[in-house]
């Protein structure tokens, strides 16, 4: 049963395109998401009303758990080392049974634990050990597996080791078990631990190894960002002592800890880590030596210590020049390394930048040949204008979100709307404070006086950003929640991803990458500005030349450590739990005759589709009614969902390009197929040059809005739309469901099917309407601007614009709004081909020759021009073609 629920949550009944949770949530934004949104909303619409009401009644009757469920199946507690290693190494103290508190809330959320248990089943299924795991999952009170099995110690009632011993502290801090370190294990638990320990070997599936490795690196990166060197080293040593985790440790994990100590100037700790590396069989790489030299440069160490590391570097087969040609320096590390080297070698000079590599593909020899190189085309902007546009784009990305006006016709502002907006403003202020307090309490419980035994793996991830940013993320998700609700997994993944994206931006700011990008971009626009000298370089080539001249080397191509999907889900689930607990609304806010009692704004239900069960987070009807009454006229988008206001940063590697700060992948892929990303990283960079140059060329194409067409489409959109013109109508035009007398159990099959079709059609219309609203609102926001679409690709090599909603790969309506910012002459016969294309769109001359179609276009040219000048009048071919069911783009 748990497996069925897991498949329902992560897959949905319709596989890739059906209801449930579409696989689209596990990939980057895509412009083709309208139908998938409709399917997802259709699932929400099929929620059984009777079950929801029963579940809601449970919650309102003073339940101690802040969520609603519709079945009574209880699962065993999930305190298993194997799950913890697959998700993220970290301790979990066995939690007591929640007790009722004054506010009627439990200490921990049952629905959050259920999803974790179901995810655990999936992890074991991937390892082909599901039968054994299914029986073991039902057992409660897991023994301390990893510590007991690795030390092979017999169970004792008391420990003789001092609790203040460093080893005891480390084991307690990162113990994966659910028991107290001093509890007496039962014989059954010891036997269970021995049985579970046997299959805990290296996962056969490489994807599991990668997930575990990503988790370890993510935790170490968090400690590095938080400047917690002690915790980073302690965690690394514990991973090294684990037979499972030690097999996925590479030199990159050790380098993160070495960098942490190097920033603090602790050379003794770095010497110790080098000794540990020697004992594990790993060899220090160039980055290891560069970080050690940076530490000595920061400390101004004596020449003897510096010389010792330089001799070791040479004996390892490296050269000093390679430090500046291959290492990725952060902050002032390059200057520190250079100071250390010149302490020993005063006359040392930086090596010249390596000569650029040229793609050797036989198909592109002529393209990359210097003999046939021509000047790169200029944009119709001066250098000053492009610099101003860059600053506007940077400000937008630093704000993370953009709030714009909706194009939907605003209804007259009634007293009811004014009152609803005032109430929402007051409530949102209260919710902001409540979420902030709940977040701080959550962290305090993880790092209180009993921090070591109760240390949570999520604790460092809840300290990466300022508190206000966490609250802003949760408030944004709350405001964007549909009245039909949203899948639990979708919301959790969205919350976790937003935290990750903002963390990447903060990391770029701290590593001084932004300053370097600004410096290079100011010179890069000389390639594009009309008031600069012509250049014969491609954007990638010119950018690389400027980087080499500035002496940055490969430092701009910082590789971001990806957080595994299961970690994003776990972090998102914790933030959802905070939302459910903290956000409340007075029960009598709309009806003063009711009792004044705070009730949760969000609650958890299950939606059923046949035998499938999908968890949903739904807003309370009171909140939905308030939002509806307020009729707010603004929309909020992430800055990465908006077109760029300046030419994109050129792609120079799989880890660098497109937006100024926003994290963007060169290749879109599912998390389950991340081996494609590994293959991309292993590919020689020179072989990717044609791909990078093609994406840069697409991204440098400037666009603008066809304002007359946009105004016409907005007027039709606000006038009940038109399905024949692909302009979705509002929900007021949705089919009315038939009257259904009596109890649902007495309804006929045909009546149920008709009701189902009405709900499905309504959900689809809502999804399409919102999709059109987003596109038109964004187009209206940039109607007076010139903008650009950065591009990336999928694993097949198909290119896509990064902004997901509004781009030139949309439907006919979206493409009709767009114009090239710089027009080009049609050519001698270009107008004739446009006339033929116009007749082709009407479908009236399908069997006629091209010349006959051209003659027909000339015959009705007066009607064509009238349709273009006055498209909403009754004269001309516009409405005639429309009535005949043909689409006409006159």
C-alpha cells in the first residue's frame, strides 16, 4: 500500500502526461506546460468532496495533528540508517509521540513523515531490496545500525566512554539512529540491526552512488558557506569512517574542508588533512595544493613551509604554472597563492594565457577558419545604453522576483474589495511574523542546549539565507496557491528549489564572481555596441579573450554543487510544515456569528483517482474567498521567468552563461537521468564550442513587442476570449454542470460521467486562461522595451528559451505579439511569399498552384488590408474565415 501511494505521489495515474504529479516538476522550466498544468488541476478537481469534508471535520474537532488525512493507515517510524545515507547524512533522534498543546498543534507533522517513509520505500526499490525492506519498515524502534555494526561492539546497558570525549561527541552529533546514545538495546533490535547491516553495501546503481555523493558534498558546501570548519571536518571524518560513505568520497570533498580551513589561515589543520589523504589512498590534486598555498599566503608563512608544499607539488607531477591555468580561485585566493610563491621565488611571473582551442570538426572547418572570418554584427545600441540595461537586469535578478500588473480587466473597486484587501494586508503582516517566529523556533529546537543528540541535517540549510528570505519564499508560495490546491510533492520541490537558487546567488556574491562578471561584461559589449570598433570574434571567443586579459583564468566557471532531489524535497517538506502550523485565520472573519477561533489556512487532503492516492495541500475556503473578493491586479514572477533586459552572458562552459546571477543549466534533464550531466561535464570543452556558439547566437537576437497586435489580443482576452483564435475564455463561459438530484450514490453512470467532463473542462479552461494571462501580462510589461531570450538545450540538442511563459516558441498568439527588434529587407520576392503564406493559413486554396494562390491574394488585397487595419469589424475576410472555422492571421 505504501508503494502504491509513493507511485501516486511521484508518478501519477497518467504516467508522463496524466494526472497526479507530472514529471515536468523534476526538470527545468519548459514552455510547453499548459496541458500538463490542466491535467494537474484536473486531478485537484477530482477530489472526493465527501472525503474532504470528513477530513476537514476531523481537523476542526480539535485534532492534535496539523494536517488532514482520509485514511487511517499508520506506518512505522522511519529511523533507518540506509534512508538517512541516501537522503543526507545526519542524526535523527527518536521523536516522542506528539502531545496536545495549548494551540492544538502536534510537535511534528504526520503527513511529512508519511512522505518520507514512502520516499524511503522508493530508495530501497531502486536497490532491488523492496521485499526485505517492506517487512522491515513495519518494525518500530530501529537500533543504532551504523555505529554498532561498524564498531562491532556488543550491546551494553551503559557506556564506559566519557560523553565529553571527542569521538563520543562526533558519533553523537552525526549518529543516524533514532535511539538515545545511552539507551539499552533489546535483543530483537540487535538482531534486526545485524540483518539490516548486511545489505548495506555500496549501491549497485550508479545513480544511488551519485545521490549519496551529492548529499555529502552539499552538506560540506553548507558548512563552508557558514564558515563552520570544525563541523565540516567532523562530518568528513565520520563519512570516512562509514564503509558506505567512504567509498563515494573523492578529493573534492576533502578540498572543501581544506578551503574552509584555508580561509581561516589554519595551516596545522590542512597538514592534518593532507596526512589523512595519504592514509586513505587519495592523492592531493592541484586545487589541494592551491588552497594550502593560499592559506600560507594569508598567514605569511615562513619560506620553509611554503617550499615543502611546492616540492610536494612537483613530486606529484604538477607544475606551478598549472595552478593559475586550471584552478578555480574564489575571493582573494589567487593573490594569496601568488604571494606565497613569490616568497620562495621572487622573480616568478604569471604564465601567459593558453592559446584558445579551435573545434576540429570537419563539418565546421570553414566556419571556424580565420581566413573566412567576418565582423560580428552590431546591435542598434550604444555602449552606454547596453551598460544601463545590464544594471537594470542585475537589479532585477538581485530582487529575485518581479511584480507586474495583470492585463485582466479590473472590475470596479467595490467596498467589498477594499475591505478584503485591507483584511488580506493585515493577515499577511501577521502571517509574516508568525512564519518568522516558527522558523526561528524550529532552528532553535535543532540547535538548543541538547544540540548534539538532536542535531538535524536540515539545520545548516535553514541558515544559508537571511530569515526574511525564507519567509518571503513561503509567503510567495502561499499567495500563488490555487484554490484547487497543489500536489504536496510539487510544493515541497518548489520550496526547496527556491532556497537552492537563492543560495547559489549568495554564493556567487560572496565569491566575488559578480564583480568579475561586471568587469568583463563592460568590455564585452564592445563586440555588440554600434559605437565601437568591429570585431571578428564570436561572443564566446571574445569573452574568453577578455577573461584571459583580466587574469581571471577559469575562476568564473565556478561549479555549483547540485542538491539531490530527495534533499530538496525534505527541506521543502519542513518549510511546508512550518506554513501549515503557523499560518492561521480567524474562523469568523467573514461571518461574525461564528466562534472566534483561529484555524489553519492550509490543510492536507488526499485526492483519489481510481486506486491512486495523491497528497494535496489545499487552502481553506475562507482564504480563497478573501483572495477572490480582493480581486488583486498584480502578478509575481521569479526574475528567471522574465526576458532579459540586456544581451545574455555568453555560454563558455556547461557551468557558465545565460543570466547574470540566476542559476541556469546548459542542458535540461530529469533528476533520475543525471548521468547525462556527468557525460556533458566529461566531454572536452572544445567539442562543445559549436553548441555554445549556436546558443549564444540565438540568445543575442533582440526582440520587441508588436503593440497594435498586443492591444487587440488583450481586448479580445477581456471580452470573453475566443477559442477559434486560441484566446482562452474566462471561467464564466465554462459549461454548467447538470442538476444532480438526490444522493451521489443514486446518480446514474452517464450523469457522473457528464459531471466529470464538466469539471475537467472547467479545470482545463482555468489552466489555459492563466497561461494566457501570464503571457499577455509579461508582454505588456515589456511592451516599450527591447529584450532578449537566453537559450539552453535538452539532451537531444533541441534549443529552448530559458524564460518559460513568454517566448517565441509559444502558440500562434504569442508569436504574433513578437517582432524582431531590428528588421531586415524582405528581398525581391519576399512580399510574394508572405502573400502565399497568408493564403495558406486560410486553407481556401489548398489544391491550387502557388501562382494561383498569389493571384488570389492580390484579388482580395483590399479585404486583407482592411482586416489588418480594423480587425474587429465585420468587413473583410477576417470574420468570414472565422465563421467558417478557419484561422486567419490578417
